[in-house]
C-alpha cells in the first residue's frame, strides 16, 4: 500500500486527522495540485490550533497568491489567522 493510500485511508477513518491532512497537502503541492493543497490546508486549519493553525493559514495565503493567482482567497486565509 502506498503512502498516499495510507493517508487517504486514515482520512476516511478520521476526517479530522491532522497529520494525514498535512501529509496529503504536501503531496498535492509536490504534484502541483494547488487547489487540492489549498483545500486540505483549509481543513487542517479547521482541526488544529495554535501555531500549526496559523502556519496552515499563512501557507494557504501563499498558495492562493503565488499559484492560484487569487488574491481574494489569499486575503481570506490571512483574515482567518
């Protein structure tokens, strides 16, 4: 079973599993699936707190601005931080 399959199975079992959401967002970035990475980071920000939440939101903003050319989404992410 691949790493991706394991992470997806973990998410099916527990949709709020932060480490799996983070791992899948990193894989999305490696594959340049920017929308997918943004959405997984958004979900991660919903389920974690503190510095990890702020980090996910800042990273979402960076993805939105640099790779999705969507300044509105970049601002929204920062407003959530």
